C-alpha cells in the first residue's frame, strides 16, 4: 500500500514507529522474547555480551523510558529464560542461547530493514537521522523536566 507524502509531525513519527514495532513483533513471535526484553537483550549483546547490571539498566531506561524497576524485571525474565545470566560480580552476561536467539532475530530483520531504507540516498538518511535525533533530544529534555 503506497502512501502519499505526509508532513513531518507526530502522526507520521507515530505511524512509522507502530509499523516498525509490528514488524519486530512478527519476528519475535515464537521466540519467547517480548519487545521490552528484546531491547534489553540487544543492549547487552551490543555492549560486548557482558555489562554491569546498573549500566544496563541505565542504558535500557534511557533508550526506552522504561522505569529502572521495569528494566530490572526484564533482566530477571531473560535470566529465568536462559538468555542472560548473572555473572556473580554485578555484571550481566549473554548466554549462548541468548546470543543464538538474538542472532536469529537480527538475521531475519536485516533483509526487512534493507528493503525499507537500504536503497534511500545516504544524504536523505543522514538528514532523517539528524532531524529525528534533534526531536529525540528535545523530547528527552521535556521528559527530564517532568
């Protein structure tokens, strides 16, 4: 379904975010991982597979606006599922099973995202990144004042 050009604003950003989340949800179906758990697992993996628990909570909370308590619950769930483990030294580690599941989902998502924006000109992507980055920074500033 082709859409006509829309003005930049909350409707377009929201619709895009919801469509991208729906794509992610399809890829997560049957994996035993929810979207909030996915963010937590991803930030652990991309941090080298081992990260200080408090730092992971800070990063996930900052990226998602989830409460620290909610992020801690996701870590507990991922640990119970065997995707993460407590390193015993205040650090969280990705298990082999967790890395395999993450790789499986990332491999499935790769061609989808390539099809969504892989053929767009680099300068358009850079502009979109700058604009969305500015909007995100401003939104985070508004949230920090609340």
